[in-house]
């Protein structure tokens, strides 16, 4: 579970088995719908049950990335983009927002009495890899890759 700040040159080539891209409003509702869609597509594409550990990991990772997109990465009237990729051994979630200057902060443990700021710790815990890329001056993409099988299976 590592955080990678990758440039396009360092990024491994993606050969998706399946992929889907949709836009959602930068609202709580948009983030919730993105999470629901991600889990639905994950279970449909993989046949892995909705209540499995990998499906829960996809739900958690998508919820956090989409929530961050509307809380920290949105401009008025601008949507965020969700891209889902089924790769041979993992499921990738990309969330693109309109605030490239607001990069994810370094992940550090939070004091027990803090009520926020733990989301990226959860992403780090449930994703094999995650990071942030900027392809242009107008957007950034935060991504995470969830293994299709748990390490104990």
C-alpha cells in the first residue's frame, strides 16, 4: 500500500479489460452516486459479490475520492469525472476534479480526537497503490487501485 506521485512517463501502461467514464455533480449526492455506481460495476464486471472485502474496498476508496473531489476540488458549476477500469488483477478508480492546485496532502496518522482528515489513510489501507496526476493546467486526477482478491484468499 504505497502512495505514488507518478508522471505520465513513469506510469505503467494500462490495458483495461473494461472501462467506464461518467461525470457527476460536485455534490454529496454526486459522490454517493459515484460510489454506488463503482460498486455496481465492480460486481457486474468481476462477479465478485457485493458484500465481499474487495467490493467494500472499492466502495470506500470511491467514496473518499469522490467526496474529496466535491469538498476540496470543485469550482462552482463544474462536475467531477469518475473513470472505472477493470484490469486483469485489480480495479482502478480515477476521480478527476477541477482544482489542480489542491493536491492531496501527505498521509499522516491523525490524533484520535480528530473528526476528519482520515480518508486518505483509509485509501492507503485499502488500495494497493494510489496517487495523483496532473495532465493539464485545469484538472487533476486522484486514482487508486484495489486488488481483485484479498491478500488472505
